[in-house]
C-alpha cells in the first residue's frame, strides 16, 4: 500500500516540526504533503529546508477543509491519511493504518492530549451531533435516520483512495464539522469506518504565543450553522433533525445561563449568543437544503474537490 500523508497547518511551525519529525521516524516511506496557509510564522521556510516533505502547497484560505482538499488533490498514494500539524504519530500508527485499510474503507483512532484520550476531532468537538455511543473498540457511533454513523477524527484518519473519490473530499462550505459531515456521507454510501487503538496520535499543546488563525475559536453562530447545514443536507427536514438541533440549543443556552449566574458571563452576552444561534440555524438549514438539491448523489458534496481548481497559490514539489 502506497500511503500519502496530508498535514494541514496554520501558524503552527514548532508543532508542525514535531509532527514531521514523528512521521519521518515512524512512517519514513510515506509521501508527505504539507498544506500551509496562510501562515505568518516562518512555516514556509522551515518546511522548504526539510528533505522529508515531498510537496508543500500554499493556500490563501484559512478553512481547514480547503486545506484538506488541497492536499488530497495532489496526493499520489492509493491511500491518503490526514494528520493535524499538532498531532504526533507513534510507532504502531503505520501498521495500524495498513491493517485497518486491509479490512475497511476508512481507519481512525484516538487523539490523546496530556496523557488522556479525546476521541474525535478536537477542532470540531464543539460541533458534534450529540448522543453518541461508544463501541467496544472505542469508536464513536450514532444511529440517525436508520443509518449507523461511525465518526472519525479529522486530524487522525486514513482513507482508501476510492472512498475519498466517492466522497469528493470534504465540503468546503463548512468552517468546522467537516469530519462529522463526511462521516454521515460515508454511512450513506455504506463505506465502513473502523477504529483501531494502534492508530493513535498525541496532540502537542500550543505554546503561550502560538496562534492558529482562529481555527479553534468558539463561534456559536458557526457551530449551529454547521450543525443545521449538515443535518439538512444529509437528511432533509425531518422531526429527528429538528429535535436534535433544538436539544443542542437548549443545552448550550442552559450552560451559558449558568455562566451568567456564576458571574462568568453577562446577560447581554447570553442574548447575543442566542441571536447567533438562531441566525446560524436559519442560515445553515437553508443552505443545507440548497446543497441537498444541488447534489442528489450519495456524495452529497456540492463544494468538494472537483468543484474548483484554484486552491493553491504556490506549490513546491520535490517529486518533479
């Protein structure tokens, strides 16, 4: 199996270097593609000085799903992995990926932080679907509209090439929630996702001065916009999707209200957050229905890899 590893990065030079060091140590024969952009911390020079990166793609968009697609687009492997710049693989990771892809279309595993497990995609953790169950293997699952959805960690996952082709990559409409959305679409296509404990990564904590361009900022409007969008796009308007969105909103409203009572928030902030939530649900639900009408195929991805060819503003390819 020829494996390509795509590493999206944004203003994380030191953590990216640790990620690349781990890949060089534990997966030395893989094709490594770094998608950078737009960083302002010397990332470009650091990557170009290394001899263990095959391709550096520079993009102008801050959205992680655009970065993922830009890397997938240039990958040559018959399997493609995504590893976040602040994650480090361990020695068993590569063999776990190979064994997982021998039996399934997608393989993922735990993301450990400070010695603990944070299963799932930390950048998207606030944008979850709620009510998920844990399988015996540690996987996160949820049954929605008769489908068994197995979620994968967006910063620690590997796909067979044909699975990515059928997905048409990630939906670039989404600033967050791209991995969740792709999990729903994989379930629709009856593509199997397996969870293996060997496919584990350790998340490097940021330095006090590190910046990520806002990728991890908590935005109530976009949380609910992404949630409503992907539920409407993948399932249409049905009672279960409305109830699910409503439960999220009520739970978060109660949480913020408790912050106000404890003096950790203000009533005006609570009201403003409420406005953002409502606006996000309305915009996301509307856009999701439009997306559903635009792409009626199992991919459900009108904003995927095939829809544009202008992601990269520069490309440095050591393979040429």
